[in-house]
C-alpha cells in the first residue's frame, strides 16, 4: 500500500509487476482500484501495472467537491512525476476513460496507447439534471440509495442473476465510496465536452463498449472512434456498462491483442 501527496490530496496507488513498459489503469465512478484485479493478473508479468484510487474514491482523500476532470488529470500527473513515469499505456473505464482523454489532451506525448472502455467524450443534453439527481440522492440517502439503480445500469439482468458474488463485490465498492468523492466526481463527469478535440490525440487507441451499455451507449463510443484517426472500435456482446467484469474473457482477449501489437511488449 502506497500513498503520495499530490495536488493537495493523498493519492493511494499500487504497482504490480517489475518489468516491461508501464500501463496505468483508471477505474469507474463509485469503484476503486480493485475493480481491475482480473486485468492485473493478465498484465503483471509483462508490464509494470500502476493502479490508483481516483480522488474521492477508495483510500484516496475525499475532499468536498465539486471536482473537475482537469483536476483529476492533474492528480494523475503528480503521481506520474512522483514515480518518474514519462511514458505509459493507459486503460480507463467510464470515468477513467474521461480522465484519460483529458490527460492525453493536456500531455500529448505521455501515452503510448489509450484504451477507452464504456466511456464518453460529450455530456448528453440531460447531464446536469441527471447527475444533479444522483448527487441529491447520495447527499440525502447515502450510497445505499444509489446501490440498486447503479448495479442495474452496470450489469445485464442475466449477469446479476448468474454472478451474484461478483455483483456483490462491486456493490460493496459502491457502498464504500465516500459521498463527497461520489458527488465531486459526478460534477466533473457532468461537464465533459471533449469530442471536438479528440482528433488531437495521436497515440494508437482502442475503444470498446458493451452492446447493452445504457449509461454510455455504443453510439457515444462510435462518435469517439470517428473523431480519433486510426482508432479501433469494438462492441462487446452481452455486456452493459462494466464490460471488463461482465465479459472479462472477451475484454482481456481484446486488450491483449491490442497491447501485443507494440514492439516493446512481449507476452
């Protein structure tokens, strides 16, 4: 367990693996770095795998918000500077993908590649009211008030019925998310508007989305793909919003195929 004081907060991070290029994994809203456990097992023998708890999540500080995506990206930059990381692959799901886009636009030479899963680059028209309502529920009822609705968006009904232990593990992470952190990040997410700048991102990119993702629907990912020259676009069958867990084998196969296309990766 390691912490670094950056950008006014204590950021919790872990490193797995001791050889190969860096890859940084960034989790979803209302999760923590443990959401990537299965991907770490896949990658740690060939990468130095960096995970961190986003501001307001896990063991990282959860100051009162609101936060901004630029602030979250600055947290990452402080972590990279602390560790001496000048180049890394990046894999982000949902909010983690939004942070990755924000960072890539601010620091265009750092990412060797960008994997964006179940994410978006432009807020929907109703974003302010939708996220505002979730903030209200969290502040008045706690994270318990958001548990069932969140899980029903994140996973298909079939997965929830057949994999109750996996769903319970993610549910525990939702309940343990500090209300300050959840609300602060909701505000950041609700303002994302990067679609028209995505053409500035030049690193190789893989964009994936669950076919039943209603939170960040496939059309959003398709628009991102169309604005990022040379990107690869994949729809993950039988998955909703957290496709890395719901369709772990498919997800892992696709990221491995993508990452092993780089000459410095040996698997």
